[in-house]
C-alpha cells in the first residue's frame, strides 16, 4: 500500500482533493478487494518514466462528476501546420515525395489507390477540389492563334460562338477575329456586300473589288502589288491595313479618294443577316397603304432596289419608293395594263389597248409609245437596257429598240396567243396557247426550235440557259434541252393548271390551281417536297436560297423553309384574296383585296437603327455573348417604318373619265 500511496502522491495538484476523499474510511473498499489489490505484484518503474495520473472519476471510489465544456483550443493547442511540423515528420514527407518520383507509373497509381482507399469522404473531397482545376486546362491558352481559329471554324452555330465568347478574355479575343465570322457567313450562305460610300456600288469582300467596276478591280490589284513587298509584308510607305489574328490581310477600306467602302466586318454582316433571318421567321414590320377605294385587280407587281411598281386592270400604274411613299401614277394606257418590266429607272408596259409604252419612273414621264400589236400585249421581257420583247394575243412576238422607239423584228410562228416569255442571253423562249414553246434568237430575229409535247395551253415558262421548264393546263411540267429541243423529263403530280413556276440552280418550284406547291430536284427529276399550301389557286410564287413565299386566292401568304418544306409562318392576316407577292432579302410586298379595296402591304425585315447594336444582336442570338465586338458601321438602310395602328386614308385614283373595260381573259 505504501508503494501505491507513493504513486498517488505523485499526481498533480488538481488530484489532491480527490486523494483525500479516496482515503476516507467510509469509502474504503472491502477487505477482499484490498487483499486482491495488494496481492497484485508491483512493477518497478524506470526513473526516466513519468507516471501519468489516472483521472479521479475513473477510480473505483471516485464519485460521478458533472461534465464540463471543453475549453476552446489556444493557438498552441491547434494541430501543427506543414511548416510547423518537426524535423522528423518533414524528413519523412520529403523522403516519401522523393521515393514517389522514382516509382513507375503503375506503382505510382497503386500507391495512390492505397492512400485514397484509407481516406474518408472529407479528405476525398479535398483531393477532388485540389485536383479538378489542374485537370481543366484551357487549350486556347496553349494553342497558337492559327490552330484556335481552325478549331472555331468547325462551329456553325452562332449561339455556341456567342456563349463561347463569355468564357474568358482569350476566347473573346479569338471570336473577335473576322476570319471566324467569314467562315460562318460562307456556311450559312450569307452573301456579304459592302457599299461604296460615294456611288453606292456594291463590293464583294470575298473578291475584294467592286462587282460592277473592272477599273476598280485593276485599281485594287495595282494597290495590292504596290503595298506588298517580295516577302509578303507591307512596305514602309503602305498604309496600316487591318489583319486578322491568323495573319490574313483584310480588304482595304478604300480604293481611292472617290471610291471607298465603309469599314464593315464579316462579324457585323453576319449579325445583320442573322437578325434578318430571325425577323423572317418571326417578326418584321408592316405598313398598309390603300391604293384604290374600289375593287381593282392587280395584274403585275415588281419590287426593285429603288421602286415598288404596281399595275392594275384600271389602266393605272403606281410607282412608290421601297418604303411605300412618294407615289407617282403613270397615266397613258386607256385599258388594263397586263404586263410590265422594269430596268433601273426605265419601265416598259403593255396592255389591252395593244400599246407598248416606255416610261421614266424617276420623273413619271412617258418616253416612247410603241404601236404594232393588233391585240392585247400579254407578256414583256427585257434583254438589256435598250431591248424589249413583247408577246401578244395576236400570236406574234416583237423586238423593240427602246433607244429609238422602233420595232426591230416581228417573230411569227405561234398559232395562238403568246402567254409567257423567258430570256437568257441572246435567246428568248415563248409559251403559247397552241401547246408549243419556241426558242428564238434575238439578234437574228428567227425561230431556232419548236418544243412540242404538251396537250394543252402553256401558262408558265422558265429558262436558265441550261434547261427550259414549261407549265401547262394539262397539269404537267416538262423539262427541255434548249440545244437539242428534246424533252428530258415530265414532272407529274399537280392535279390542275400549273400557272406558277420558278427555276434556280438545280431546284424548280411550281404552283398550281389545285393549291399545292411542289419542290423538284432537276438533277434527279423527282419531287423533294409536296406542300399543301392553299385552299384554292396559287396566285403568286417566289423563292430564294432559303425560303419560299406563296400567295393564294384563299387570301393567305405563307413562308416555307426551302430545305425542309416546313411552314415557317403566315405573313400578314388573311385577306379576301392575294393578287401578287414579291420579296427580296429584307423586304416583302403583298397586294391583296381587303373589304372591297386593293391594299398594298410593305413588310420590312431590316433591323431598326436603334436595335442594330450589340444588345439587339444578343437578343436575336438568345445569348449575351456576342456583344461589343466592334463599333464599325453597317451598310444598311437608315429609313424604317413602324406598324400603323390606323391605316392611312385611301388615296382616290379613279376618275369619272376613266375608260371602262372588260376583264382581260386569263
């Protein structure tokens, strides 16, 4: 017992009170316990070993003590950091790292697997957060500019590029490069044009010279040779031409002092084209104009870069600017105008009065009155500024010299009314109610070939230099070889008169009185799409590289996707009837009958000036990532119109002296 008491006396001061309690006779253990305790052999302690006192509450005689809250650890009690570990631990970790570097990859993986297997979830989470950022390395920070731009060239979705520009400054810098957007313009088949500031001529940045100026092309070629030394770099006297990140030289912003282009980037052009396409799918702004207070039939409609020209069966021709303003009325015909064709400021018209008239649309003054036909002039075409060809119900075609106002040749051969014409180069093809089509030489004034095969009248014809397409009342469409005169194919599918057709490249689009629109492949001579377009006759049809616009006597105008055949939208609200529809890239004109009046609707799909900034383009792309690339000007029209909530008052055009006439037979 003495030895045990000596051990107890070695406890710290905090255990003295408990020791006295343990020696209280009332708390002494029984004799058997003491005997058992004393019978335990004692162990000799080394003088260097310090005996750790047992906590008082673990002794058999210790009373239960209430728990006390643990004190907050002091800075000296916190676990040591990496830098505060002792030398032995630092040496161990250093040796471990050195040993790890000497292992093979397989042994390294095995060692890491063993370490990770003994880690808990908190430690594994630390490993994940530590390793993750080191595995996510931006390749564009490492790749050269040329390789980065090559990677971006495979992306054809503008929304993806817009989001990518938000990743980092490096990505944004790459996406600011014009070569990326040039590739995107080519993939989306967006034609890119630049406008010469002084003359309004068009410049194609893909060829880097004015489209309609050979001298401009020579000027740029000479300028390029002067600016480029033998090593391909500009000379010291050369102006600072813009370059892309890939090192490609961009076209200069000027050819000389008189002819220079606005600095329009491919990126800005792509934005503008993309916004126009989005407006075609859902959007656009419309202005309505009443033309006549009474019911009038629109016989012809033309939309040019400068004018909207409308011909009516009341002998009037109305000329507007492309916004539908500044109306001029060309008066001279005394009966219905059934054919007309514009060429810049020149307009040639013909009608039931058997006359062909030549007008200056800028002044509204008539230039020539051409007489010779003995019946209604039903169709007109122009091969150049000074040559017009007319077809009449008198079965003849006439070639007119517009410079002198004389008839060059009379083409005789058809046995019935000449209903339609098409021109390519020096050749004109005519379709007639005698069921034949004929190929004529304009310069020689004679018939080259006769195309026979239809069983009924020909109402529509198209000619692109390689093929001739004819649509007939026999419900078929025939494809002809203009060189041999042979019929290559008979396209069947319509169930009524084929009165509308247009040919472009290897695609033919036809519309019939059965209300259907069909898209044909001219390489396979087979239908691509069969569109149930209208409930009644298709009265107007036009298509470009991306869309088809059709109008019908059911009063509806529909826009279709040319590639998929999907209906994109109905343009305008339904009317009583749609007479004619014409469109270009950013504008469409609809002539329709509403409430007994002939109404002209001008639709604009151009981005408004206040919306043609980065914010609007971000909205069009449905993402803000495509913003603020450059602040260079866009060559787009500056005049815009908004939707009229109340239509303007009708413009009275008819007078009591207007000649009454019967509706010309179709």
